[in-house]
C-alpha cells in the first residue's frame, strides 16, 4: 500500500485531483452564470482576482488569514452583484458578441487596475497549511496539508452549491428564473434579483477558487493569475457541458488528472496543448458536452 | 374584482386593444371570447403586467395595476395561467407546485397535499418531470400551480386548447367549482365559445381589439349575430 | 447619391493631379524617379477608372481594384517623404489592419468573434520565419502565401468543432488558444527558437525585381528599409481588395443571411456550418498574413509579441474602429499604430511617472475601458457612428437603410 501511494502513478493522480478541483470550481462558476443569464463570463477569472487582492492584500495588513478570506468572499459577492447590475443588465437580448466584448474589456481593465495598484510582482499569501508533501515510510507522496485544504474546500463548495440548488426554495427560484423567466415572474419570483444573485454566487465561488490558487506557495497572487486557470476552467465547462454543473466538475477533475500525467511524462509545455486537443476532440465527438443532458445546443 | 377601463395596448404601431372596458366580478366567471388575434392574450398579459398599456387603467379592488411589476401583481394574488400552460418541463411536478406556493408564504407541505387531494393524478406523478406529462395533465398541473397560492383572481388563457372534449368539460367543471367555493374572480379566455359560455356568468367579446359585446353570458350565447360573426358557432 | 459621387470625383481628381505633379517635381532630383513615375501612372489609371461612372456601375470589381491601386500608390508616394519612423509605424498599422479586416469579416458576416487573433498572427509570423530559415531563396510572395496557408490550417482545426455550436464556444476556444500560444511556442522550441525567437536569414535585402524597378544599384531606397514598408503596403492593398470583394460577394451575402436569420439561410440552401467555418478560416488566414508581414518588417520574430495581451489589443482596436466594417479595420490599424504615442502623450500631460505602475498599465485601462464604452454606446465603433451620421444628413427622416447594410455595401 505504501509503495503504491508513493508511486509515480498515485502521485500523479493525487496531484491531478488537486489541480482538477480548481478547474472544476472555475467551470462551476462559469456554468452558474451561463445557466442563469446565458452569458459566458470572460471576466470570471479577473473579478475574483480583484476580490482576492482587496481581501487578502489590502486587508492583509490588518487581519489574519481567515478574516481576510471572509472579507475577500464578501468583496467577491459585491463585485459579482455590481457587475450584473451595471455592466451586464444592459446587455441582455443584445447580439452574442456584445457581452463577450464587454466582459473581455472588463477583464482587461481589472487586470490593469490590479497591476497599477499592487504591481505585477507575485504576492505570496501566508496560508495556515504547509505545502510540503506528507511522507509515508520515509518517502513523500503527492499530498500536502495545503492540497488537502484545497480539495476539501472545493468539495464543500460544490456540495453547498448542489444543496442550495436542489433542496432550497431559493435554489428553486434560481433555476426557474434561468429556465423560464416569464413564467417565474407570473408566479411572483423576482427574476431580476435572481439573475443578480446568480452572478453574486458565481463570483463568490470564483473568489474561493482564486484564494486557493493564489494561496498556493508556487504560484502566488498576480493580476494574471487566473488567465490560464480560466482557460482550463472553460475547457472543463465546455467538455462537461456548459449546462451541466455536475458534468463540468467531473470534467474538471478528469482533465486535471490527465494533464498531470502529461506534465509528468511529456513536459509541462505540452499540458495546455493536450488540453486544447481534448477540447477539440470532445466538441467534435459530443458537441453537447460529455455529460450534458440538454440536446439543443447544436445549430 | 377586476375593472378594466379605456385600455389601449399596442405592439409598435399596431394596436392590439382599443379602448377596452369591462368588469370581472368576484365569485363569477367572466369569459373573454374572440377569434384568433382578437387581443385576448394581450388583455391577460396586460392585466398581469407583462405588457404596458398605452392608455387606460386596470384596477383590482381599488389597486391600480398598470404601474406595478409582474412579480408584485402575482404576489397580490392574481394568478395567470399563460397560453400554452407554461409548466417548466425540466422541473418535476412537485417542483412546479412548490414554485407556485413560494410567494404565498403558506405551509408548503399542507398546500401541496391539498392540491394532490384535489387533483389525484398529480399526486401519482409528483416525482415525474413535467415534460413527461400529457397535455391534459400539464393543464391540470398549471391550474394547480396557480391555485396553490390561494389566489383571489385567476386568469386562464385557453385552458381547453388541444384537449379532448371530455377533459375540457372536466376542467370547466373544476373552474366552476373553484369559483363558487373560493370567492375567486375568474377571467376565462377561450376560443371554444360554447364550452366557456356554458359555465360563464358574464361574457366579453373582442373583435380585432374592440369590445363588440359585454353582457350576461346567456344573452351573448343567444345572440344570433354574435354567434355567427364573432364566435364561429353554427346554430 | 449625387453628392457622394461628386465628392468622390473631387478627391480622386485632386489625388491624381497631386501625384502627377509630385512625380514631375521630384523625378529629376530623385534617384527613385522611375518608381515614382510608375506610381503616378498607376494613380492616374486608377483615377480615370473611378471617374467613369459607367465603369463604376458595370464593373464593381474593377472599381474596387482601381480604388485599392489608387490608395496604395498614393500612400507609396507618401512614404518617400515620411521619416523612417513614420513609415515603420504606418506599415505596422497596415499589417495590423489586415488582421483586423479578417476579424471584422468574421464578426460582420457570422456574428461570432475570435479572441485569439493575436495567436493566429503568431502562427503566420512564425510560419514566415521558420520557412525563410529553411528555404532562404523562396520569393517573398510565396513565403507570405505559405504563412497564410499555415494560418488557415490552424484556423480550420480550431474552427471545425467550435463554429458548429451556438453560443460563445468559438470565443472561448480561441481565448484558450491565445492563452496557450506562448506555451505552444515553447513546446516546439526547436523550431521556434525558444524565448529569443528567430531572425530572418536574408536580412533586409530587397529582391532583384524590386531593385530593377528602382534606378539600378544606386538608390537610397534599396539600401534603406523603405522597401519593407512599401511591400507591406502593397500586400495590405491586395488583402483589402480581396476582402472588399468577399464582403459583397455571394458567399459574403449568404453568410450575412446566416448571421441575421438562420432559418431563412437554411431555406435558401446555405450550408450553415460551412459558412461559419469558412468565415473563421478567412479571419485566421488574414491574421496570419498580418503576422507574417510583421516578421517581414522587423526581420525577426519574438514570442513575447504574440501573447494573450495582443489578442485583446486586436479586439479593442477593431471594436473602436468598427467591427464588422472594412473602414473600421483601417481606422483600427491607425489607432494601433499611434496608440503608443498617444498613451505616452497622456502620460506626459498628466505628469505620471512613466516608470510607475500606473503609467505602465494605462494601456490596459484605456483599451479595456474603450471596449466596454464602445460596445455599450456605439457597438459599430467610429465607422458605425460615421455611417449613422451620414445617413441622417443624406435622408432626414426619410427611408433610412440600416447602417450595417451600408457598411457592407461600402468597400
Ligand atoms: N409580441 C407581439 N408582437 C407584435 N404583435 C403581437 C405580439 N403579440 C401579439 N401581437 C398581435 O396582437 C394582436 C392580438 O394578439 P393576441 O395574442 O392578443 O390574440 P389572441 O386573441 O390571444 O389570439 P389567439 O386566439 O390566436 O391566441 C394580433 O394581431 C397579434 O398579431
Ligand atoms: Mg391568445
């Protein structure tokens, strides 16, 4: 058992899951916004990045890690809600490229503003968890206190979102507003509020993700920290199905594991190449997403 | 009671309703009849705030509705069963009903049970997705979803559309019962004039946006002209 | 209509006369006299074609060719007088305009958008450099064509799966490609030269035929870098000529039908998928040509140029110029060429520390902000504003053609 756990294969799987839950979380936040407002939010990485800077760096002078985490998430909620109200609301019903362009513009502004205020130098966040791998029988295996923290947090967030959507009245209204806005309004659901809430939640999930990513000792926090992660998250969401929260999370984890093997056995520059390849092949083979139940996505 | 006065509604330059006035009394069924494109759906959508009128007023027991948001109108107890029923196919029967009960702040469990008692067919299928229901079952579901919040006004847009005569008759009977027992104001939009007139107390006939008759249902039902020209009923 | 024609006539006449006059004044004193004389002749021919309204009506293709010829030869004459910095800026902007007009075509006819055109420029740029390093004798025109083909192939690979889907899949996929592109270059570093990039082997030596065109062997032109600018401008003219025809061709019209009304398009017998893929491939080929021209101009290519940021800048300048329009691409190219100067000017005016964080991020803040503002207030950019304005003046209250229609018809 020890020998297996410290083997190369097991460590790739563990490392893959650790990265994969991050891709899954980004994919989940994309799906939340896509399902509620039909917009692929290209600033889905940058908005949480901004919240993380505000919460973890600006308030980092005054408070400890956990208080900063809470502040960052609250700021994330605010950014999400404010963005939906101000930037996104005028875009409903506009041609498809309008929200794409506006959100790309927002992404650019956020990254530039963050760099203007905090510079592009990576900031390391002090985490309460060590990034050093656990040892088993004197050999390291690819799991650290930090990666456990990351995996557990991701699972908690995913379960919380699932419970909210499946089992609460709020979740029922969120889903109804996305599926049938007019009928929902006829039943007294405040649809506009639900759309704002969808963005709020999604940015909250994104902020938790961004904190995890930038708490990682090896990456740190930079204005561009989420660019690459966003690309992987989009790939996971598209492979799993933009309509399918479960599918996109599963796709995120599976892609995370595959890419860990690629990085280990081929080289790290091949990772994103393979990710693109997976995206191309899966869109060719299953345009609706590997796990999607919705059939209407093809032209 | 719903009172409509001088209502004019337009889609761009095209007027769908012109100076429409009538009253729908409490505990009575008011039928709104007319051919395709007469403006019946537009009337109901304006009452529930989905469409803003150009002129005129709509009041519900002294409350002016035209300036209100759809959500708030619904929360006042005005339930609208839209044309084509509007059940959410991706939801289960129970989820559809829960959605209807949300805003009423009632005991959800109890009101669900009440509806299952009233419409046993829904109880049997509560875990099924609504898009697996038959047309008649969907109609029942959307009625139940409207009724679960104990509305004071019920707006029904062609409940008989696409249903077999027997089911239509059942639905009409249900509407009649509800109206009698619950102090409900019902506005019933129908193409199927004969079955609507059978249960209605009052009838309004629309022709391309104008009111051409506004009278007791039996009078409208007997008027040879109306029957022939506007209601498509062969005597 | 009449007013448009007459103003066109005035401009054309003035341009032709100016070119001829200039060539007479300059020819005796300049070593590049032959070249100038050729340009003047071309201008006059182009001008006379444009002046004949019968020709204009009967042969739109000839008209477009004449317009392109005139525009290119006038700007070539101008390059003789500009400083080499200005020329380099213009050529950089022209190559960018080639990229932009491709993106404009994609959005204009299919309603989709690519966020990866910076990476497609990179494909062309590196294709050009790699090919030249292995086959240094290939004529420049052939190398450019090879780069275009490379762009088309990569575009096909990405476009085939993504364009079949409704929704933002193409945008997302091209963004992933743009983000991935630097890593891809590194992965193939034995070809791409790693971080340092590649140099062109035959640095800045003009081809024989070009030397022959100028006064043989003695010109200031052939020893300088002016010929690089001029070839870039000619290539730009050719690219725009083809694009103008494509916009108004049956294919282009069919694609706009796809964008505006899928059902109608299907009824008319347009193959939706093929139309979308084709539009995307055209846009990536154009981007590749733009990138190849940059490599050609700079005599080298570095991977840092083709980062994700470039793709965003491309999107910004075409949106500012007017996405979906041809003039928008020219405006965008000009904006690109002078954006650095303008931003430096702003930095100086506002007294910002040029080395500071804020000044170095001004670029992103301004471009990102303009993206948002333009999309919210004037989704068709400067070109769109111009068209709307002209329509108001031309027919006050009368029947107004939709600005987009006009935009395409204009070429
Ligand atoms: N969304 C819309 N946009 C433009 N015109 C509309 C719209 N909806 C309805 N109309 C027009 O308004 C008029 C009334 O339509 P309405 O749907 O109210 O008729 P109806 O009486 O419900 O007809 P039916 O019995 O066929 O349901 C028709 O002429 C219709 O074409
Ligand atoms: Mg109707």
